C-alpha cells in the first residue's frame, strides 16, 4: 500500500513533484512535515493542522516510548486513533534525541545505545531491533532505521566509525522490520539513513550501502552544519548516488533557503520544529513581499515595542485565519499578558506560511519556474 510516484521534473534542476501513497492517504511532494513530538503539534489541534492543509505529521519515538509508552499507544489503537489524526504519520527512530538529550554521555556499542531518561534519569537501551519494534507498536506509516547521530563537523575517524555502525544497524533494522511484517502483517514503509559526516568518500560509501538495501525510502542524516555551503555539497554527493525513484527525506531541516536549495537537489520531504518553536517565543514568518527592511529575511519578533499599537495583520500578504482576524498589537498583547492563545495564533500563522510555501514550490516545479521563484524569495 506504500509507493511513490514522480509526477513532474523541473527542467532546470533535479527538483520533482510526486505523490507519496500510504495506507492513511497520499502526500503531495515536496512537502514540509510538521513535528508532533509527543503526538501533538504544540498549540494546535489535529483539526487545525488539517485546516491549514498539511497531509502528514512526524512524531518522536523517544518521547512516546518514555511517555505514555509505545505499548500504551498500541493498546489505544495506535498513533492515528490515539491523537485523532487520520492522515499519514512519520516516526523517527528516537536516535537523535537519545544522543542530543544526553549531552553526549550515552553509551554506544555495536549492540545499541544506552541512555538515561530526561524525565526521571532511569536507564534504557535502544537497539536497532527495539527501535523498529517501538515504531511498529506506535503504528506510523513511515518509520526510520536507528542510526548513530553525531555532529556534522566531527573528525574523520568519528564519522567513519559512526557510519559503519549505522550500516550494521540498518541491516538489523531491515531484518527486524521484515520479521515483524511477516508475523503481524503490519503495513509500513521503512527508510534507511545515510551518514558519513562532512566527508565525500564516507557519504558516497554510505549512499551506495543504503541504496543496495531494499528500503522503501531514504533518510538523509546529520546535515546540521555552518556555514551552509558544505552541507549543500554533502547533499549533492549523496543525491548523485541514491536511487532516483525512491523518496528522500531530510531530517531536521526547515529554513526557507535550505528548503529551496534541497528541493532543487531532489529532496521530497522535510521535517523541522523551527516554525513551531519560534512561534512560541514570538517570531512570525513573513513572505518576501512583506518583509521590507527586516534584518532577518523571513521573520520578525512580534513582541517588539514597535508593534504595541500596530493595527496591521502579522503579514499583509498572508491569507491565514490569524492574519484575516487579528492585529499585530493584539498578538503582542497576548504574549505580554502570557495568554496561551498567543502560541496558538503564531503557530497557526507560521505553519500556514510553510504550507503555502511548499504549495507554491510544487506549482513552480510543475510550471518549470522554480528558479524564478527561488530568485524572488532569496534576493
């Protein structure tokens, strides 16, 4: 029930539009996937997410394993019923949180990674097999292999060791995935993850290795680096090798310029907490025709004093519910009064911004105009 159909290729780049078919519906690609870390997109209901136009969300295995527990979610009908979302769901492997929330103090060996819960400091072990079992209990449509996450700028020996371990874990994940599917008839898609740090030979080796395994899609891992030019090069190395026909998901990337650059290379889906996390501290995204002389290209902070009596909407060129009904002054007041509605309104607006961006990117690809759109947005 899972398959990917490419519907159009951009004439001047490797960008493409497509349909990612899952048991819970199809996703039009390229697509931005909002993060519902603990089975909720913070500050919004599933009905609001659907109203904005999103066709999928991503939940986090690490957090749901610790609370309320993957078996609890399974007993309650799986993630779709548990959170009241009937469209496709991604779950990550939990690996990124295991490594990042433990300040690098987790214990990693060939068997798996041992870590302490950030909630109560209890000890836990994630193995490749357990990560797959947890994700199958959660019941997402698209799941990921457990990989060894590390800093993009790690040295060569560290990146090589992490890549080799990631490959061994990928094989174990696939075997467990197949075993559980044969036993229980679970209908899911498993994505393998490419690693290798900032090194060309390692990224190419990892891309070849993951491409040879029968994964339904490919995850592109640990692309967090500054400046951005080296990360773009890393993506080019991988995309030149990975199978064209398989969907590619870039984990944890959500800035506007990155989305344009990576869509041009053929990436199909993205997830990131950026629009929701920034919304909760008062940052709102602005379209290029609205940003004026704002120092940051695409956002401004609504809590600034200059908005105290501003009658205008957050973005005069945005058609979202928030911009149609509320002023900058009102939303600034909500933040100053510590009203929870502030989080809802800014999150709604920011996610609408990204959904509209992706819709316009898809349309520009279909009209062979992605280059012109990128130039307009990033000038």
